[in-house]
């Protein structure tokens, strides 16, 4: 009869300490990694502008810096403005579409977000012309100058093909 002996090997105390230390260090390292908060989805914006307009590019940067994802059409904006139903008298150098709203000119991103949150029955919002101090018209070339301007809420008239405006936000 042959006797067989089973040898159980016990890890040396040094190996056990190393394994424990490795696990502890890994746990501390994982605990110190900040949890990545899921960033909110960027709001899509479609913009029509002249290819050589610098202030339009500055406005687009302002929008991107404020959580918007911008698609640019360097084809000019007159045809887009007409197609979207915004009269020329409310025009500026670029026209955008955000959700179902027209955004004309140098409208601050905060007002676009306010529009999307409030969801008024409107065609959109506009900053006619190009007021100095509005987003895109506020770089170093303007020396800190800020002209007063209004962001207008544009609504369709039910009895005609025209639009009405009211002050959405006033910058003074």
C-alpha cells in the first residue's frame, strides 16, 4: 500500500502581505479617480452665414462654448431667412435654426436656452442688426463698448403673413 500525501502550500507571509498591499493600493487609486459626470447632450444648431463673416464665427464659438453643437452652411443667410419666414427688417448677418425656432443675429446663448425652456408659440427670437457688445460683436476690437439692444420674440400674425415682435430680453 502506497501512501500519498497531499502537500498544501501556504503562501509565505511576505507574498500575502504583497498581495494585500497591491489590493489596498488599487482600491485607493480607484477611489481617488473622480466619477465622470455624464455631460448633457449638446443642443444642435444649424447656421447660415457668409463664408467671410468673422463676427458670425465668433457667435458660433459663443454658442459652442455654451453647450450647442453647430452645423454651419457658408452660403449666406438671405435664402434661409426667407424660407424660415423671418422678414428682412429683422435680419442680421446670420440665421440659425434651433429646434423649431429661428434665431436671427447675435442672440446670447442664455436667451436661446430660455426660449427652448419656455417653448412659447413663436417663430423665434432675433437681434436685428449687429449691436456692439452682443455675442460675436464683443471682442477686443470693440474696446469693451456695449450698446444697448433687445432680443425680440417673433410671433406670426394669424390674420396676415407678417410677424409681430415683443421684447424677450433687454440688455442695457
